[in-house]
């Protein structure tokens, strides 16, 4: 259960297996300065939370905006534009099936009731879509405390807001992957696996909301120690997911692009917070590549 919640929220993305923090990252911060290795200017690395807008940073994380203002470019996982909907659509719909076929009537009715109760949405509107679309919709629109708290900062996502900021302030914008690449990771899993995931959520949605709330408030405090504990909670089950493809391989692919971007100009890199930590995280990969990666702490 936890990996679905984490991936959607923090790459949606906060995915990790055996999530362990080294001594350098055991501090209350999700912002890091990248220097050294021949760079003439510093860059910054920030872990994002998909369901929070940049207004949260404007109000409560001024160190992030201070870092952003020092940079000449913004780097995000992907860039959404006017054509994004058309690019994404083929990945959202089940070509040869429908939800009322995939699920039994009892299962379908239970999902419909949950979707109506939590999000005030009708399942019939999703009938031709894949189960994970319903899954993501429930996470984004539930009555969890974290959802209502995030709403007070606005309905945008900070990843999108960073791109808007860059364009408004004449900064360059670079994407580490395409919409198609990310959609393939999220929505191309087998229908059977997606079905199991949604039914597991259905069985204990209150636990899902508690997990979501715990992660959200830990993120707001940049409490990586609590996040580590939540990641490794043995009481929360896992799904059959290709974690190397979702996290490790993507980080390795991004490392093929980041050095050149750092050389070109100072970059503000904003990616799902889960991509930062662990032995396959960007902090470790950048350090191993010869960069100095330093935590940026909030001044007391």
C-alpha cells in the first residue's frame, strides 16, 4: 500500500526500497546545494510534494525561494503544456475492457461508494479508464486531513509552479523525462495488478488516509527521519512493482543529463523527494560522481 501512496504523491514521487538515510542526510531538510567537480556556479536540489503548490514554499520555506532566485535555470521531471492532455490520454484508457467488467458487481459498487463518499465523484465517469486512474483520483481528492490542509495553499502543484516561475522570470526550463515516459511507468502496468492495488486500497482506506497524513506533515517539517520510519513500516504491505524502473533506473537516466545542465548554468532541480535519498538516490549518485552535496538548513 505505502508505495502507491508515496509514488503518486511525490513524483508524484517518494518511492524507495529499503529506504536508508546516510549521516549526511539525517537532517531536517529536503534542499541541497550542489557544487564542486569543476562547476563555476552552485546548483540546488529540492524534493517536491506533488499535492502542494509553490505558495506553501512562499509562505513557509523561504530558503527554497532564496535558492531558486540564485539559479538561471529550472529542471523538473516533466513539463506539462497545452498538448499534455492529448499525450496522456492513450495511457489512461483501458482499450479492451471497462471497470464494470474488470471488477465484480460487488467490487464495483464498493469502489463507487468510496469514490462518492471521499471525492463526490461518480465511478461511471471513469468506466473506460484504467483502475490506477481511480486509485490516483482517490488519493488526490480524499477527505484526508492532509488534502484539506494542502488546499489552503492553492490547487496547483509546485512542480508546475516552478515552470511557471521560470518562464515568468526568463529562466531556462529543462525536463528530465517526457510525459510519455512517465505515463508508461504509471499506467502501463497490467490491469490485474492495477485491480489488486485498487481493491487493497478499498479494504482499508482509513489506513491509507492516515499514512497519507503522516507523510504529508512529515514532509512539511522536512522530517526525513519520520519519512524513513514510515517507508520501512512492516505493518504496511507492498505491491508487485518494478522498483528499479520506478526509482533507480530513472535516477541513473537523469544522471546522464544533470552534469551537462549543471555545467551550462546554475540549476534549480525539483524532483519528487523520494528520488533524493538511499543508495540509488540523487544525493548519493551526485556525490559518487564527484559533486559536493550539502544540506541547506533553515536558519534559526
